[in-house]
C-alpha cells in the first residue's frame, strides 16, 4: 500500500545513507591511484597510478606481514573453534553441574575489554617464553575470542532434539562418540559462521599484536600498516594503496559470505 | 537421562577453560590483587600499597578526561547512531528492490580494519588537504571548511565519535532489524484497520515493541564506547593535549610507556567494574520488562 511519494522518499533517505557509507571508501580508492603532488579528493584519478600499489606492497614490506597474519589467523581459528565447540557441548549437557554459572563466566569474555588484563597476560606470556611469538599471540586471541563461538554453539545445541542423544545412548554411544559421529556433523552451518567470525576478528586484531609482538619481522598486517604511516607520513596515495590491500581480502570474503558474517556478528547480541 | 557424567563434563570444557583462565580471565582477575600494589611489571612480585593507587587515580586529571570522553562518546553515539539505525531498520524492513544489498553495504564498515578506517578518516578530516575541508569549501561553507577536526582539542573527541557512528550504524541497524522481524505482521494490520498512519504506527506500535532491542543495543554501544582504544590510538593517540584520552589509551600508556603497572592495573579494574555494573543494570531492566509483559 506504499504510495509512489512514500517510495521516493524512502529511496532518497536510503541513497543518502549509502553515499555517506561509501564516500570514504571511494575517496580511499580514488586517492590511492593519484600522484602525491596533485591529490584532489573530489575527483577521480585522471591517470590511474597502479604503481602505487606495487610500491606500497614493496616498501611497506606487506608480503611477510601478510604471511604472519595468515599464520596467526589459521592457528587462532582452528584452535578457537575446536575448544569452543567442545566446551559448548559440555556446557549444554552439564546443567546438573552448575554449567549455567560456567557459561556466564565464559560470556564475560564478550563484555570485558581484553586490555584490562593485558599487563598480567604480558607477564604470563613472558614466563612461558611465548612473548613475541605467533603462538603466544594466537593463545591470547583464542582466550579473548572464544566467548562468541561458545555462545553461538550453545544456542545451536538447544535446537538439537534430545531424542537424537537418547537414541545414541540406547545404542551404547557415550558422549564423545555421539559428539564426534552425530552432533558435530550437524553443527557445520553454525561452524561455518563461527569460523568466519573468529577469522575476521583475528585478521582485524590490532591491539594484541601491537602489545605482544615487539620485533618488526613478527608484525601482522594491521600493525605493519600502522608503521607505514610513520614512515611515509605525507604520502597519502601510497598509504591508501596499502590500506586498500589490507581491506581487499575482507571485501572479497564479504561479497561471497555476507549472510554468514552478519548472522555471526549480530547473533551474539540478538539472542542475548 | 544421565548422558554425561562429571568427568566427561570437565573434559569437554577443560581445553577452553584452561586457555580462557590463563590468557584472559586470570589476568583480568589477578588485577584485583595487582591493583593494590606498587607493581613494576618486571616480575610477579609486588608490594601491597592498599588503596593508594585508587586514591591517586581519582585525583588523576587524565581519569577525569577519560570519564568525560566516555560520556561524550556514549551520548553522541546513542543519539546519532541509534536514531539513524532505527530509521534505516524501519525503512529496510520492507519489500523493496535491492534491499539485501543496501543492508549489506550499510553493514560493511563494521568488518573493516580499524587501521584502514583510522587512515581514511584522518584524511577525511585533514586540514586544508582532506576531503571534508575541500568538500565544504567547494560548496561554499567556508566556516566548516576551516575546522581542524582532529587537531582542535575541543573538537577531536566529537570527530572520533562521528567515525564510530559511521562504522557501527550498520551493526545497530541489523540488531533493530532482527527486533522488527520478530514483531508479527498482524499487529500492523490491526493498527492499519484502526486507521493508524505510518507516523502513528511507528510511535505507538513499532517503538514500544522495539524497547528490548533498544536496551540491548544501546548498552552494547555504551560498552563499546567504554572500551574505546583503537580508533583513538590510530587517529590521535589520545591527543591533542590529552583531549581524547580514554581508559584504553591511559592503561596502555601507564603500562607500556611509563611502566606504572600497578597503577595501570588499578585503572583497568575501575573500568572493568564500571562495565560489569552497566551490564548488570541492563540485565535487570530486561528481566523487569519480561515480567511486565
């Protein structure tokens, strides 16, 4: 029953919103293709300087940082998903052992800032000789990031009919075999969501690598990109080329699996 | 059905619990001890100084600035981000062409790297050369074109708040959309039959039913503002003249610049307690609402 007038005004508001969201992105791409001496943020590049990208990649040392980021992401994601799905299954079936209190304890990870424990965590890593290592950084990321997957898995397990487990019990399956053979395969859609969310958070993590990795060759991309700024303070085109390269993998991923990403990131809040 | 015994329960949660205790919860709770010491951070040893750190903290002008900025960020974000995101959610909760893509684009900045966002907005705001000064000059708004957004101590925190609004409006919008979708269509039909126009429908039907989403959503935003670190660190490092100090920046500086670990930990405790109180109030409000319904 929407009238044409209403439709026009709805689209006008939406288009203004889209412009506000997209202009900074467009400025980044446009400036990244211009020459430093003739930057004009209000116009498109007349003669696109694609060499800014190769230059940024080379002088910003982005390739090794890229490798470091991927390594940390893979370790963090694999381990975080593994321990979260196990813990969530235990919490789901452990009501009789006060698992609700334990869930609340885990969920504090969603609200407390990681930096409020940074100083003692720094010492813990130093004591076990994992300071300035990717494994150490990964452990910190897992610990501060497992609340969300645990929460998503616990909510999912609530929807699994108890008859499945009762039948398994009758057939003589213990909780471990039931979990591995029957339950885990059922979680695959939610596991995909969890993988993507944990991976994005690891990829974008800026604070933890900043604090726990001290040597330049260990840096992950966001911290490496930050160092770029102090190096080439006024070379906006090259800085933006570097920034666009860091954002690119996320943009590509988002184009394909945006539903999973939105569901995973918002799901924690909606059912909370 | 005794499907899982206590031993198996412990085994299932042990790996997660161990990592969580060692590298997240343990460090935070050990602050309850270290916050009362003169700890220098070079070893686990520290001397008890009682309330000294907290007494000093509440006299620290930086803490006052951080509290003030927390309030400014929260108010700007609640007012701008939440009115914009409720409006967008209502508009995007309809069958229109291209709606899925519009939602996706508005959500996109949420997953963008903070360093990338910090760079882009540093340039948007850059005096003389940046996008906003040039844009305002081009459309004849010379007053706005002269502003040094991030360099002016009384403006910088608002400039940062606007970046947060830009980044997270899509996030709030998605939560409101989920809230709207749980409202049944019958209520709208009934109100249409009663002759309610879109304006009345929004204020009398939609908004009251959205109250639980509004509580969850605003509390999430406030906690986000309380935890603010990355945007400030990348764009202003807490400056100019400490005008954009936040708890995150302060804790980082006390820990890694001036090595006042005990003092920094006391600050972290003050922040954690405030966050827990806000969360607790939210839970109380929500459960009272459920009872009322």
